[in-house]
């Protein structure tokens, strides 16, 4: 039995009540095109729901000709649950899945910016052609151009990629609202390896130059000091980079171990800290920590946690952390600014500008790092 599987969310962020309509519109078009197999549309509000929908097809001995997801997307693709309790498969979790794709199957992700990283990743992981949008998505009455659907759920409804205020400013927003903004064609990705080396190895020197002293990140350094327990701690730093954080903490802890996937950057960390006897650095491959149970009092992750394979790695962190230990995560998150927060925004912007002038060398090195094509 062959099938088209169309999954959609209803709870995550805005527009949830319209995603079922988009999915049914897509299903109707597939039927009109003469597809002879089963077309399944299913609401999925958790990772468990996704796995169950796929497993039902597998258990029935079926094969998937087309796999579609309609909803919201984040860095690693589809988002589930709610913003209060979000769920997302990590790359590692996708790689562990067994999806029963038929020969010449395709996958399509009708969600924001899915063409930037996730669709190519999905294509090479499952050996199928995958489609995604480069720009943000919006609801539209037309597939060819933006035609406002408002909050409506009657008639045909599409999720299209479209230039607008978020990507191209107010002029693009005006063009979109006036009905002159064409829909983006979904980008197709064939299953092939990524271009070049995707590790940090090529930018290890630039990273090391920028983060000679991690204490230049004053807010993060202050927070860490406030939450780090006192005592002769054994500390693990995940995503350690060039070891700058452990270097700054060396006199406060009993011992420190830094782990990272980039061999070049770990070598930098070893050279940088070669004369500090209570620090060591190791290369890891995948979400596995090569340490015995209950090895550490504290585990830290500074500006790296969003890149990690959370679920399997959190299980490893729990295993290697002693009872009563701490996990300290410092990372960034993007949230729209509320009206009452603008004074804080302007104050922080001014403070950032002053810090950039005060630490001009760090700022120049950082800009050189983040603007590098690798």
C-alpha cells in the first residue's frame, strides 16, 4: 500500500486553526491529480505523534510516496507542542528514524525558512528529494501570489513562501498587501553531501582570536559566577571551543574537562591551556559523553546549547552529573519586543555600543569570525 502522509500542527504559535485547511487543500489537489494511493492527513502536536503516524504506515507494510509537513519551523525544522512547551527533533533524532519511503519519494516542508538548512539535511539523511521555502511563510488564497486569507478557514488555503516585512522591510510588506508579491517557488534539494567542511575546523583560528578572554562577555560571565556553586568542583563544559571559559574558571574549580566536536578547535584549547594542570580537553563524536556515571558536579554550556542534539545529550548529562549537581546553560533566544520593553531595548543597545568601543579589538575579531563564509 502506497500513501501520501500530510502532517500539520494546530497549537504551536499563531495560525493553528488554518493549518488543517491548508492540509486538506493539499490533499484535495493530490486526489484531483489522480493519486491512487491512500492520502492521510494527521494533526501532530508532539514528537510522539509524528513517530506514531509514521509507525502506523510501517506496521501496515505500507510505503510513503510523499511526506508533507504544514506548520511552523525552527532551526532544526518542524516545531510541535506549544511555545510554552515546545518540542523539536534534533538532527540526531531524525537520523535514528526509519521512515518507509518508496522509491522516488519526495518530502516537502511548507513552513518558514525550511530550505535554509533543514530540507537539504532531510534529503541527504533519508535519500529522497526534499522541498522547502527560503523565506518566511504566510497564508494565502492563491499559490501564485499573496492573496490575503485573514483568519478565514473557508475555501482553499495555502501556505506560501513570500517576501514581506520580516525579510525585506515595509516596502515589501506594502507590495505584498497590494497583491503584487509573487509566491516563492519551493526549492528542491537532491540527496547529496553538504558542500565543504561543515565543522568549525576552518574557523578555529578566527574563533580563538575572538575569544581570547571569555570575560569580555560581561553579562554571561556575571550570570555564571552568580550561579556557580562554591567548592572544589569537577566541571564539564560542553561545546568548549578554545577553552576560554575553563581557562577563566581554572582557579575556582578542582578540575575541568572541555568537550567539542571540532578537532582543530580542541587542539587550540589544549595549546592555550597546556600549562594548567587541572584542565583537559577531548573530542567527542555525536551526543555521547565518554565519562563514567556521576563524574561531575556541574555541567556548563556557553552559547552552544542550541546547536546540540538535546534529548540524547540531556540523557548523557543526567548520567554523568552527580545527584544534586547543576546544569548551567547560557544561550540566546529571539522574542518580539513588547511596547513597554522599548526603554530597556534602547538602554541595552546603547550599552552594547559602548562596550563595542571599549573592546574594539574583540568586536573586530568577532565581526571577522561571524562574517566568514565557513
